[in-house]
C-alpha cells in the first residue's frame, strides 16, 4: 500500500463525517474534479483503507442505552483457548465490541443492553458460560463522552489535522 497524501486523508475525513455525500460534493471539498475523486475513492477501497459504508444508529432510540464493559479473564491463553473464546463471543448479540488486552485480564467486552437486569442475564447466562472463562469484572457506563461516529476531532494519522 502506498502512502496517503493530503487529498486521500481529506477524502477519508469527509467520508467519516458523511458517507452519503455525493462524489461531486466530496470532490469539491477536497479540491478535485469528480472523476479523479472517484478514482481515489476506488483506490482507497481496493487498498483496504475504506472497508465499507454504514449507518450510525442511535441505540438509545432503540431502547439499548445501558452500556457496560466486562473484563474477562480466561483459565489459560493457549491458541486453542483464544480461538474457542473468540468464536463463541462473536455469537453474543449484546457484545458490541470485544478486544484482547495485554494486562491483568485477557479481554474487555463492550456490552449493550436495555437495562441492568438484562445485562445481568447476558453476563450470567452467556458471557460467563463462554469457553474457558475464569472470572469477569464489570464497569457500568455513567455517561457517553465520545461515541463512534464523533468526528469533531481528526483521526490519528490525519495529515490534514493541522492544516
């Protein structure tokens, strides 16, 4: 993959703000005509910089405004154990994100449910039942300060950030 220039970063930044922007408007914002902008977008997609276009959903409007982070410690961290856990955790709909962590525990899960009662059910019946789970610890979110889709700040590595 080649280096990204200022225009490539501009395209990424604008698409992060609004993936439904027209190519004509995008081209105007990054200082290109339509065809070169389309070519760059296609290249960014083909090279894997842009992996898709999705809608940002207001989960609170869907009644899913309870967020908890669960730290998970496994009974061992062999490749086979990690693969089994990774495969199983992906089957739990309430787990919005799962990250393997270096530190005092093995994984941190972002779990989104309707309320604490539902979270306790997910934790007790699904997360704790995952393969090789030794223990869990929960942190409940009091307030969302920055959510995915908040692009008021540049993304790390955006060379246009200080323009």
